[in-house]
C-alpha cells in the first residue's frame, strides 16, 4: 500500500512586534493551502544557534515571546505541521 503525505506550505508574512525590552510578539499569515495545517511551531534560538525554546501553537497565528534578555540577538523560526 502506498501512502502519500502532503506537507503544508511555509507560513507567510512572518513579523516581529516589539512589546518591550524583554518581549516580542511573533505573527504570521496562513500559508497557501493552509487548510492542511494541524499546528504551528515556533523556535527561538540565539544567533549562535542555541535553541532557547520551542513552542507549539495549535492553529493560532501569533505568539508572545517573553523573558528575553536585553542585548542578545535572537532568531525566530515558524514552521507549519
């Protein structure tokens, strides 16, 4: 038996909104064919690649990242499942 898996597209229009010096809100738009999305996953890492946190966000399209350290460069990755 052959099973075919269709992967969801990449979330679009990822944005970062500055809340204060230790918090940001990450937002994104549903990808094309977004009806196949089960959940979104947000990964926060430092600029040297150390993963700080991974958060699953059901079908919400924004997430508050708090308790950030001032003067640290972070990277954010949003992934659809």
